[in-house]
C-alpha cells in the first residue's frame, strides 16, 4: 500500500454533487480522490439541465429537497464569486391563469421562507411584452439565478485539485473490499485505499452501491429535451419563465442562459439512462412554448439536447449507509440537485464526522476571462505579448487559440473536444463546431502530446479519427 494511494475519502462520480463534496472536503484539509468512468467531470445530468439556481419556493416544506435547495441557493453567490464563475440573479416568474394555484404556490414559498410576490398581468407585461394571451397572474421569485452548470462543476472540481485533491477519469470500478477498517478499491487502472467512500454516481448509483454492499434504491429515469436558441436580439427573455400546470397540461420553461442564449424545454418522459432527442419531444416543446410567450422564431434554434433525471421516491437520499460502515449514499438527486449540491456537500461532510471549518491560505483558481471579454486596449496588449490570441479558432463564439490553450491547461487535464467546449465555449455557436472542430483537435494533440487517434469527442468510443486514409505531404 503506497502512501500516495491512501485517501481519507474516495468519491465515486464527478457530477456537480461529487465535485462539490470533493471541494468541501479538500478545503477542510482531507486527502480526497474523485473517480469517474467518463472522460471529464460534468458529463452526466450536471451538463444537461436548465442551469437554474432555484429560489426554493417549489419543494414541499421540511423535505430534504426544500432544506438543501434553500441552503444551496444561499451558498451560490459567495462560491461563484470565489471561483470566478458567472452567476446572474435574473429572477423567475411562474406564469399561470389560475389564482388558486398561484395562492398555493405563494403559500409554499412563504412556508419555505423564500422571497415571493404575486403579480397581475399588467405587472408581468412590463417585464415580458411577448406574454401569451391566456396568462393572467404569476409568482415572482426574486432570488433565482442562472449559471453554467458544467462550468460551475468544472470550476468546483478544478479548485479542489489546485488545493491537493486528485481526480482520476476513465476509471472502471472492479471491486471494493473492506480490510482492517480501510476500503481497498480496485479499478482497471489502479488500486486505491480509502477510509470512507461517497457514492455520488447519479444514474450509476445502484451499480456502485452493489460493489460497496450498500443500500440499493429503485430509481426512475425521466428524460428532459431542450432547444437551444442563438444569441438573438429579436426576442427578449429577461428572466426564467416557468408555467404552472394548466388545464392544457404540464408546461415547459424558457430561460436565458449565462452565455446569452436561451433554452426552451425540458420535456419529462419516462426513459432509460440514455440521452436522446426525439421529434415527439421537440413537437411538445414547440406547442407548449406558445402557452408562455408569442413570436418564438424556431429558425433561431441552433441545437437540441437532453438530460436524464434520476428520481428515487419523493425526496433526495443523502445518508450514512446502515449496512456498509464508512459509506455515504447519495441517490435520486433530481431537480433541484444543481442548486442543492453545495449544501449536499456540507451535509455529507457532517455525515462523515468532520467539522465544516475550512483551512486558511487555500489557493484561488485563476479566473477565466475569455479574450472577447477584454477591453480593446487589453486585447491589443495581449496579442502583442502572445500571438495565440491573434488567431481565432471558433468564429461564432469568437474564441481564440489562446483561450483554447488556457482551457486545456486548467488543473484537470482533459483530452476531448467537448471538454474544451465546456471550458471556453469553442463550438457552442451557430455553426456548432463546423469551423473549429479540427482546430480544437489539433490543439488537444499538441497540448496533451497524444496521437490523433486518442482524441475523443466526449467519452471512450467517440474517438474522432480512427486511422489514416491517405498520407499528407506537409512540405
Ligand atoms: C432535464 C433536467 C433539468 C434540470 N434542471 C435543473 C435546474 O435547473 N436546477 C437544478 O438545481 N437542478 C436541475 N436538474 C437536476 C440536476 O441536473 C441534477 O440534480 C444534478 O446534475 C445531479 O448531479 P449528480 O452529481 O448527482 O449526477 P451526475 O451529474 O449525473 O453525475 C454522476 C456522475 O457519476 C458518474 N458515474 C456513474 N456511474 C459510475 C461508475 N460506475 N463509476 C464511476 N463513475 C460513475 C457519471 O459518469 C457522472 O459523471 C435538472 C436535471 C435534468 C435532467
């Protein structure tokens, strides 16, 4: 047993929950390892959701969901400021045509001690001029935010690594045995030892629980599909717009994203764990969108995606295993899991028997500032100092070669095109990577010093090149 491979806590699953747990435990001085089977953190539900930090008016009072949502919402501003992650307090409106429903939601908000107001149609129209005709009232939640869910997760995990944590990707668990109060965790890559283990594997929870000999839970999966719209100026979405369930069915939402696009969705369809987009799902969104606002031009939709919710009964499961000593079970973290993740991390820290007090003199992550966000004067200066910033890689998002190199040199070293996209937005624009894909691949090869066959789009099995088709003479 080498000292390097012994950890206080091993975390399985690098979504927003596992990343927040890793971050908190590292900040209190614990030696931690996070393993994930994927090629990056934030590749599960944490990359494919609405990106909302919910205010907390919705969960049933006194449930774990309500408590963790409200605490998580309070933790976000300070955390994002420290990490240099953009967070916009744009607020949320829950639109409807039924005063009784509005009253119920308002009462729930008050019970959860969340700041809420009741608005009439005139007030809503001042904020949302394109409002659908049947909307008569709304609940306004002031303390709702938007955030990039994947960039937040990456930053939380990166900061932990900067402060001594280890993240190991593309790990396949083989076996876990407890020997003399320490877990021996065998993966296809290595053997690790840990005093305690946290299972935050999301959709893979039961698979991991089986190996840990811990509680398994019946899990339900529900797919949510979305449209992503271009950064258009012909339509104004000033805040997140939800619909209350109406006589016409359960609604969808429209929200601005932190990067200036807007999202329309999600559906909620019983599914397996696979993400896919269907014509039925997209039709449903098109139809329901008309019930929120008028005049959406679907020609400005640039992409569709889906994420899978993992549900276990009515509430989150965050507990000490009763059958596997030293194991923490985190299961069924559906919405508002993104919001709750920092609070889940605090709860897990206490369940592991540690105090929340953080160490002093922890290192701060270098704030990401993309070239396009700099003033003209700073751009000229930077181009003089480093010619990589004079070369545009992604035309739609105006991302430079310098930005891509910075993305590849963050604490967690990645080697996939989508991982670069999540770190600097290259490929997120209207042409969806048509122009920059090969340039990003070339940069990954150079920075990682790997062969082109090793570069993936996302996970194992998505290698972008399989072999040569002809030799190129570069002379
Ligand atoms: C459509 C949709 C919309 C949502 N909108 C919101 C929202 O606006 N606001 C909000 O607060 N919440 C929202 N949520 C909920 C939120 O996205 C989730 O609660 C959150 O992302 C869950 O994070 P996680 O870390 O538990 O899971 P994941 O992000 O799924 O991470 C689990 C990780 O475990 C890894 N893993 C799985 N099996 C194994 C294994 N055997 N070995 C190693 N690693 C493994 C996976 O690769 C993955 O990286 C939404 C969810 C969906 C699907």
